[in-house]
């Protein structure tokens, strides 16, 4: 419920207007079942905007090294 509210009502519409978010090929995403959604990383923020244009819930994989260990990277990701 929170995911839907943030992406469809609160943050999504504002971000799409401010940053002129666009996408291509949404008709190729199957409604049920798994799908791989590659983004071409035109910007470092591309993964943050994908959930706003795709109607399905998006889950990202991350490297465990970002969340374990010591240093600046761990502090930035956990904060």
C-alpha cells in the first residue's frame, strides 16, 4: 500500500513533471510473471525513476558488499 501511494500519488507524479520522465517499450512488459527491466543509465538516477513509469512493483538486486563492511559507503547506504 505504501509503495503504491508513494509511486502513484505522492512522489511519482511530482517527479515525472519536474524531471520530464519518459520511457519506451512499456507495452513489452508482461502483466503477470517475472520480467527483467534493464535501464540504459542515461543518468545515475535512472533506477530511481523506473518505478514511476512501470505499473508493476519493481524490486532491485544489490551487491551485499554495499551493506556489509566498514567505511563511507556503508554509512551512506544504511543512513
